C-alpha cells in the first residue's frame, strides 16, 4: 500500500521571540514580543517541489528552521516524514538536509573532500554507499577539480556546488533550500537549478525552496506558497497566482501586486 501521508505538514505554526529593549533607566529592562510566524498551515506531498516566497522579514527562514528542527515552534504542530523536527531524532536527521545559501557547512581551511568524509562519519554511511553517491555528485556537479582545494580558495559558485554535495551525500528525502543560488552568476544559477531538478526526479525528494531569483521558482516549482509577516497569503499554482494578482502574465508582477495589496 502506498504511503499517502504528506512529507511536510504544518498546522497553525507560530514562532514568537521575546526581545529586550533599551530604556532610560540604567538598571531596568523592558521586553516586547516579536511575532515572526503566526498561524501558518500547509502540507507538502512526498516528491513535491514547492517555492516558498515572501519579502525580507516575512518569516521564511524562521519557518524553514522550525521545519528542519533548528527552532522549537512557539505554537502549532509540525511533522516532517512523521517526526516532530525539534526532537532532533536521528531517524529524521538522516533523511533531511538544509542548505542555507552562503552560510556554509564546509571546513574553511580544509579541502572539500575532507568535509565530505566528515559527513560520511556523522551520517554513518558505509564506505561503499558513500563512494557511490559521491561519484554521482562529482559527475553531476563537475566537482573533480575542486575536491582537494582548500574551501577558502574556491569561488562562490564552486563553494555552492560543494555545499550542495555535502548536504546530499546521505541522499535526504526532504531538502530545505534557502537561497541556494544567492550571489551566483547566471550560468551557475542554471547549472544549480538543473541539478536540483535532476535530484528531485532521480530520488523523488521533497524540496521546499526559497529564492529572490524568480527564474529559480519559475523553472523548478509548479506550486507556490507566499507568506508575509508570518502569515499565509497564497498557496497554489504559478498560473493561479498570476491569474489572481496581475494581468501581465508575470510571476514578478504578481508578487509585487500581492505584497502591495498587503502593505509590504
């Protein structure tokens, strides 16, 4: 019997922070509550690739951190592959990956191949499985010339390719991508997009992608989730978003329209 449970399920998800504020008194502090995410609900099917959009400060990265278990939700419920991510259970951690743009996981002064080997140990991969997966990634991402160079000597595009490889060595079933093409040139953006699409097709991975480059979203994601100030504004297809918010038949114009209507 096929598993029909969603890979990612969020219900009434919320995150609030208590922030300290300055006062005129030396020995007295005041605090205020900052709402980063409020009442967010959605489900993502296994193997689905979804664009997750919103202006700066909308709550995208906070949501991804809750989904991946880096943050504990203040309210609501979240399940990823049937697990509560904040519990940080090995059974889940071995099946997910989080790539955060230019914030890397590679050791700066070591060759990338050494960081890959460290990930093999962390994820308890057999040498045979590790070697097979690494060979695939080396071919797909054209990594061979980069493996033994110190990470600090790599260009941004080269480093991003190595970051993706490090995140995918354990073949995660769920992949959270936060601005994976940030700062890359147009040619490298296309290569990274093609690789993400191939990974989704080959492994049936569920992918949640944030990007400020509309080309990333248009090329990869049939479904779009849009949030603003932590609230859900839209959840549907690219075509539905464009038809609802702009007559210009442009994803970018549709997003400008939806954010303008909501006083961004």
